[in-house]
């Protein structure tokens, strides 16, 4: 992202979550604050989203964005039931979980980690929307050019000796491989243990020609926003690297399998009889 500017891709992700509420009636993921937090930009952003895609393609990306949030929050709920009381939202953007936290009464503390400029912009959005800051929330501004994740979380009161759940959605593709594994290395070293959900993409070489062309267009758009795609991972190699870093890969679902879980087995096979698959993935890991 550009220095001193809020993340443009964070705005787009928020608009997709809001579009799911308005166009798909929140059927996969209910977020009553998604439209409110966008404020005056809601209509503008919703109108801008993927105007070159077909209606079916636009719905597909909306459902994937909704399903990855549902996947993360379902597993967070299971972690809370096991006694986890710390959630770290990495690259929080306009994520609204902390402001509708169903586990606040259970004592779940939420730490939102993001660039200071994006957090300042988010605070303005929250204030304009009349969305109060809950006592269970702590902002952890981290400028990764000047400080590490561990330092930022320590300053915010995060306790590394207690187990924690990390939600890391819509961020990994925009980071270098070194930055991704630097963050994972911090998680792996936490004495209290860590569970995390993040999404990633396979390399363009793994995509069909049509998907590769669409990806090129999408990559050009985000690069023009100053936030280019920087990393891709092959699932088998990523799983091996995660094991080497001290993680178990508990679940790795491509977008087709993810939507099958929440929508039902509607995807079937491709017309030529091959099994349908996607190169967009959501992955759950734990130490």
C-alpha cells in the first residue's frame, strides 16, 4: 500500500462483503455492519466492483469473499469453545467482527493489526457510521517498515503465553514470500500456541487460459492501485513448508470446495467431465 494512504484493496474487500449483504441477502455470511461502515462510498464502490465480469462471475467472487469470512469465524467460534480468548485480525481493513463480537461476554479480546494510515481511516469511518468501539477491542498499528508484528502486538497488550487465533484474510497475496513466512515464523514461536486462517492463490501457471486472462486483468487493476500481487503458492509445496515451520495444515479448501461446504454441492464437474477446481484457496493451520 502507499505510505500515509489507506489500503485501496481493503475498500474493495469491504465493498464485496457489503454487496453480499445487499445482492445475495447475506445467505452465506451475515454482517449487519458491512454496508454501514462503508458510509457514503457504499453505492459508489458497489457500482465499481468488477464491472467487466459477467453477473455469474461477480456473484462467484462475492460468495468466495463471504465464505472465507464464514470459514474463519466458524473456526474462531470452535477455538473460543476450547478456551481461546485472543483474536488477532491481521490486515483488518474494514473488517467488522470486533464491533459485532458474539464472544465478547466470554472474554474474547480482539486485536486489529493494520497500517496506521488504514486504521486512522477506519476510525473515521466508524465514527461517521455511529459504530462504537467496544472495550474488547485494541488497535495495534504496525508500520512493517519500522517495527515487527511482535513489537506492535506487545505494545497493544497481547499475551504471547496464551493461545490465540489469527484471522489473515485478503492479505497474503499482496506480501512477499519472505514477509509471509516472517509472520508465520512469529506465530510458530508463540509459547501459548496459535491457530490461523488465511487465503492464498496458486501461480498463474496452474490456471486455465480463461482464468489466467482474468487474473492478469485483476493483477493489473490492483497494481494500478499501488498494491500488486506479490506471492503465489502451490498447495503441496506450501503444506511442506508449513510443516517445516512448525505448523500442521488442518484444512486447505479451494474456492469450489469452500462454496460446496456452505452452498451445497452445486458445482459438480466441468462440461468435459473433469473435476472442477479453483486456484483460490483458504487454509487453516495450527502449531
